[in-house]
C-alpha cells in the first residue's frame, strides 16, 4: 500500500539567502536528527556564472527499529541519495531524496522546495511531499510502514526548528544578513534560466514512484501554512495536515473556485475520522445539497415568519467558557404542534438551517475575537415544561428529519449539549431520537435533573458558562432575549398544512436517476432566434454523457415562418429517443461528466426549432470505460432567456467554453 504525505506550506520569516546558509549548516551531520549519521558529497558543480548549483549526497541513516528487526534485515544503516538544485537566479532550492538501500523492496521518494514568499520577499517558504511504497519486507510490511511514518513524522516536526536553530546560531556568530546572489558581469544569461530537477537527474532514479506538482502555490495555498493552521484551525498532527491539504486540492479539481473554507473541510475530515475518501464523499453530497436548496443565500434571503418571532423559544446568548457561541432553546416551552400547523415542517427545517448558518458565522467571528480557533458551538436546552404533548408523532418526525439533515451537512459543529431540568418523560423522548444522533455527538450531551446544575465546582453549569452569562431563568443574572414560547393560537393554523409539504418545495433543481443505457431529455421549443439557453447540473453519482442537440423547424413552420406554438418557449422532459441524424444535429460537443463534477454552460439559440439537453448513462464500453451497474444520479437546472430581455454580452457568451465550467475543464487536460 502506498502512503502519501503532503505538507502545508511552512513559512520562515527570514530572507531566502539567510535560510540557505542555515540549511547548509545541517551537513555533514545534524545532531538534532540522531538517525542522520552523516553524508558524503558525490557531486557538487555549478553552471557557468554560478546561477545553478547541483549537489548530490549519499546520506547514511541509522535504522531506528527494534533489535530483532535489525538482526532479521541484517543491517544497522541504510543509505539515501539526495539531489539538490539551487537556482540562485530565481531563489528556489529543489530537493529530491530516494532510498538506495532495499530499493527493490521499498520505494521512498521525497520532494522538498524552498522559495520566496509570493507576498513578502523577506520571507521564505518550504513545502514537502513524500510517498512510501513497501512491496515486500521479509513479512514485516505493516511494522516497517508504521516505523517509517513515525520516524518521518518526527523528522518533519523538527525540520522547521532545525532551520531556526541554525539561524539563531548564526546570529550568535554575528551573521544576521546574507546578500542575495547577483549574477557576475560579462556572463551571458543561459537560454533556460531555470533548470528543473527533472532535467538533470538520472533516468534510473525512481521518479515513477510518484509525481508531485512543483508549481508556485497560489495565494490561497500560501494561506494554508503551518502557522495559519495552528492559529485558525488548531494543532494537527502530520497526517491530519496532509489529509487537509489533499482533500482541499481534490475538491478544487472538481469544483474550481467554489471550495469551502479550511475549517469546513476539517470538520468533515474529523467526522470521517480523517478518511479522505469518506470525507470527500460526505462533502461532495453536502455541496450538492447546499446548491440545490440555495443554502449559501439563506442568511441573506431568509425571512422569519411572524409566528416564529412570537412563539419560538430559542436564540443566541453570549459564549461558553471556551469561547464557543451559546444557543439557548427552551424546548419545554415550545408548542411543537402549533408551530408545525402554522408554518409547516419545511419552514421549521429552514429555521433550523438558518440557526446553523448563523452558528458558522458566529464561530468565524469568535475565532478572530478570541485569537484561537473556535470550530464548534454549545447548545443549552431547557426542558422545564416538557410533557407527553411534545411526543406528538408529526413533531418527532420533523425533529428526526432536522437531526438527519444537520448531522449530514454540519458535522462536528456541536461542541457540547447541556440538557437542563430534564423531566420524567424525557427518557422516552431520548430513546426515540438518540439512535439518530451520531455517537460522537451523543458523547457531548450533559444531563441535569432538578436543580443539580446550580452546584459550582462539581460539574455544575458554572463549569461550562461564566456566571455572568448564566440565564436568569436558571437562577443566573444574565437577561436573555429569548421568547418564552407558549401556545400558538389556533387561528394562526394554516389549512394547507394538514398535508405535509413536499420536501422539494424550496428546490430550484430537478433530480433524476439513470440506469445503464437510459437517457433523460429536456426539450425546449423556441421560435425566438438569439435567445439564450443556460444549464447548470451536478453529477452526484457515477459518470454521464451530456449533449445538446437541435432539430430545425419542419412541418410546424407557419406561413409567417414561425413555429405553430403559442409561446416563445415550450419545455418537456422524458426519455424519447433523440439522436444525431440528418434532421437532428449536435450543437455542443458531447462531454463525459464525472462523479462529483459541477457543470455550467450556455448556448445561443441562433435558429428556431427544438433544442434538447440530453444526459445519458451509457451502456458498458460505450463512450465511457466500464462502470458500475449502479444508477447514475444528477440534479439539474436550466433556463431560457428571451433575446429581447437578455442584457448580457453576446460576444462573451459566444467566446465562452459552453459545455463545461472552469473546474471540469481542468480535468481533461
């Protein structure tokens, strides 16, 4: 099994030339890394003028393994080849190291790079990638993998400290400044100013073991430095850092610029116990959901119904002792039945989602205010007044639906749940809902019965909330601006809510499933030349083939040359067979859309007739490689913009790539 590691960018707040001098002091031995016994220089040469210096070392490392394992493998030391290319003209040091010992059994490849910070020329950045592939190792594959990754983690954690140590040592020696390299006079610049590591190394070196992108990081990549992680995300170990970087790059490849913040990525990774594949799947599904229900616009667009303002007993209230936003819900005072009959289940769900979105915003604000990462909130639920009327079946159903959606799309946001004044009937309610709550979340529940929450220093409420912020209804001094709830008057009930509202009421997108060989068509009939057809769809499972076809007007042409339809546009969907032939032509190239991709496109309907948006789950081997027999799933939205009302630039539309978004286009390169 191949283990891969990709570090965040580490920043040294020192100039490149100074860092390079500190780096050279690591050789020939480095006491700070005991396993590094020493090295010999096998190659050291410079290009004409000294712009490029190439150094090769054969490094000797102590085998940091149990005695019995050393005896079995028969060696005390192993050797690595390290190649360095210092490009003084561009201030870049590229390093590649691979193992010489046991090369037929184990492949280790490490690439590192030092370069000037793109936003501060007085700082130096460092990034690192590595792969480990143990093919066979005397039956000790698992043990060697654990040993290797443990040792690698220790060396990485020391890497930044070692550079800082030698810089401090240089200051003691009176060296605080090293002049940048200046090309000598009368030496012509080479045709290729930058010689890459790949161009000079031997073709027999194990570069096939893995490839790593060495392009200069973007500003967003630079943001994910080790200092940034600790300040805004919290301390992570080596593999957790690597998972975060890799998941973010993976989502960027699928979705381009529409990538969530690093705190969100980290929450999904924690929820999946840092399984990158599981986190990616959860996150992709959640992003589809957010897009489908326009969740990103919820804070801006949501209008709270008046009955919620008057009768919903919940609201935000200061922070807990760890700086987490605190939400109070007086569930025992809530008329669940009255709220459901006056606003409906969907509106109650929107309210819950609006609260969650507010929580995310408050966590970001708290992170900036407190100077440490705040990635969760605390909820205090007061159950005084809870009775059997709260166990109304539609209310329980609505609660379970809310829990399911929140768990899937806001994982690891709940830091602590304080259940206050739980009555006798609460165990019944808890039994009903607890099985739908993730075990990690259940472990965050703290229950208080009676008045035991008032005892300070013995697990009481004051252990979690500052006394000045304990709500007045719990005996504290802090006034809360939370409605007391109460019974919703029956004259506010809505007759149309006797039948549960459709869960798709708030969706702009259509969802479809396609079995192998099935086709889904959206047919648009237009007699408005110059109108604009737009589409936006997400592939939620497996691969699909997408095509746009056009069938010119035939017998439907009227005497005046327009279609015999009452409106400019008519739409229909279905599986009718529309294929490219003499009468039906392809007006946009067919594209293969992969699992997780988000596709947007536009086509100007220059001629009247029938236009078909077509999605197909091909037969095995047709257009696509062999895929699973499971159904393909996607959701789509389309719109037709009349030529008379369209205010955009037609030239920009015509010059755009119609079939794909920027994100999906990058996958084909």
